[in-house]
């Protein structure tokens, strides 16, 4: 696969200077109006959209701070490093002034802006085949929908722009928080239009790391499932029905029979990342390259351990919450693959081993080749099980749940629910599916979104406060309140216009 690079697009907004002021173009910059000339220009800009997803400040491997570390799966006990700002996410003490939050917000909107620029300019270019132009549009809409879906779930009402912003006045007009339902409607529109292109069914028929109809259907199904579960006054059965429709369509495009055909560890094997049939969409990294490599195996490794990488760690790696470790059932093969206890006195804790690259190509520098998986079929299957459960199709839901459990070496749901310990911990099918998603998809940026889809603000607080503080680390469970269902809007955004960019309740 060809390496993809970001195209440096300089976007020039008008300033308050007089219009007759002598304006000279920077010979070293490329303006938008002069950039889009050929099909290849558009292709490079599309590649830039996928490159934007690599950042830890958007959706790449480092973005676990904004999801897993907000949840009960992972977190850090260090409340001193970087002024303690990363610790705020898991400690439910997140401030609007948090610089990591601000960076996440601005970088996500920068990535959205790239999509808008491409979509606003692509029709200026003459294509040999109209279908290719429509495919590029579909890819841009898919990425934009993915980004907005991430943002609306975290922040609620957010600014919504779908065109290139070329003037300060235009930017000011769009700088207000649009209601969640309106943002969701735009996400659905983008994904629905993406399906009307000639995108191939799978990324393997196109290029690994690029959009496909299986990926679009999967995200659209998750969007409908979220809308049915979280939007006030939603027509739940209609949304759950659409979720089932699109998740079933994605599942129907798989190139395997049963999930048990694909060993769990193969899903994360760097040698199989371009061929594994379970992977639907992933963000790609280049093994052995200092700039474009993955650092997750290296960064997650604890001192004294060499499970993840040849890199010699001097830190505690990425800490897994004891609350999660205890949630794995006996004989679950996913536990031994995903977490390990580090005995070094400096660590003396559980750390994450799910992402590994011990190859000589990655070497002692830890320049790994791990791709960051955004969609895989076990995720799709459990989402489909959730949708079917909400539609009253429990038998079909349980069949999907059982297939995931079978690969993990666990008994069926019917057998397990007959056992008192399992039944007491997961008394309903909803609890069982949420548990299965937790242990199957641990550390893959699904947990916080799963929690806020299944619990409203009040029940989310109740869920966390039932936990043992001793299993949660230094972050304090007692800090959580109903305000923590949403992140705060960054302080600088609110300060610019407190009326249009109003703060979320409680901050």
C-alpha cells in the first residue's frame, strides 16, 4: 500500500484590512483556489483526510485519553505529570480550561474543515469518470460523519459546518452550538449519501485503511442505535430497526463464516493487519518509520516487561483498571492476551498488552506497525445483538452474543445465566451484552460511548458509584455527577461568545 501524506492546504480568511491594500501571494504557499486542478490533486487531498485520523488528538491510537481513560477500563494514577491535566479525564474533575480538551476540540474541527474544503472544491475538477469523483466525495463524507459522531457524543450540542469557511463573517455566523438532533441528521445524511457511490463492499477490495460500504453501514447502524438510545423523544423502534438494517448489511459483507474462524490474537497481529478478515476499517501506521510508525506497543509497555515491544520501558505503561481485570470471566482467553500484572516495584499494577510489535523491524526503538482499529466485526456483531435485543428479538441477539463468547473460550449465554455468579453480575441481556463489549473491545475506544449509550446521566452516576474505589485507582469515583455525561465546552470557545457557545450544565 502506498504511504499517504498530508497535503499542506493554506486557508486564507479575510481580515479587517482595507480591501484596496496591496495583497501579494506567498510564493511558498498553495491557496485553496489554486490547488484543486487535477484528479491527482483531489486524491492527495482525500489521502490527507485519512492522515488526519492518525493523530492522537483526533481518532488515532493516542486518543484513548478521550475515551478509555474517561471510562472504567483504563486511566492513570499519576496526577502530577503535565500539570495533572490528563488525570482530570478519569478523575471526573475535567475543567473547561484543560489544554488537552482544547487541543482535541480544535484538531477535530481542523479535520472536519479538511473534509469541507475538499467537498466545496471537488466539482471544480474535471474527472475522466464521474463515478471516481463520487467515490472521493463519499470518502470525505464518511470521514466527516465519523468525526462529527465522535464529537456530538462527547459534547452534545456542537457547531455544525458542512461548507468551506472563507470569510471571518461566515465563520462567525456558523460559530454556535447546533442541537444534537440536527447534528445527527447531518451525520445520517452524509453516511446515506456515501452509500450511493461505487465504494466497494470491503476495504480489501479497495485499499486497507480506506472507506468501504461495510464501514459506512457499520457506522450508520451505530449512529441509529445511539439516536434511539439517547435522543429525547426519539422514535426508538424506528431507529433501532434502522440500526438492525445497516448493521446486518455490514455483517452480511464479511468474508468469513463464523467468528471462531479468526483467532482473537490474529486481530491484533501486525503481520496480518492487511489481511485479517475481521477488520472493517483501521487507521494505518508504518512499521519501522520514525515519523509514521505506531508507538502504542512501546508506550503501553511497563518497566521490566517485554510482552509488547523490544523497547526497554522505564515507566508504568498504560494502566488497566482492576475493576476491568475482575470483570473478565474465568478462562476468558481475552484476559491473558489483553492485560498482565507488572511486578516491578515501580509499577506493581496491571498494564495493557493487547497491542504488540516485537518484530526486529520495530526494533528496540519501538517503531511499531500496529494499525488502530476503528471498526471490526465483533464490534458490529455485538452492536447488532444490542439492536435486536431492543427490538425484542432476544433469540437472534443471544445467537450473536454466543458466537463472540465461543471464540473467547466461554460457555453460551444460556449456560452462563444459569450460574448464580454470572446472573448476579449481569442479570439482564442488556447487562450481558454491555459486559461482553467491555471485555471484547477493551482499550479500543468503545467503552465510554457504550456507557453513555446505555445509561442516562443519572444512571451513569449510579453505575460508577456502585464500584469499589480500591478497584479504580487514584482517580476518585465520588467526583462523578450528572454533568460528567458530557465534556465541558473548551473555555476559549465559550469566552468568544457565551450566548451562542454556551457551556454545558455543571461546568
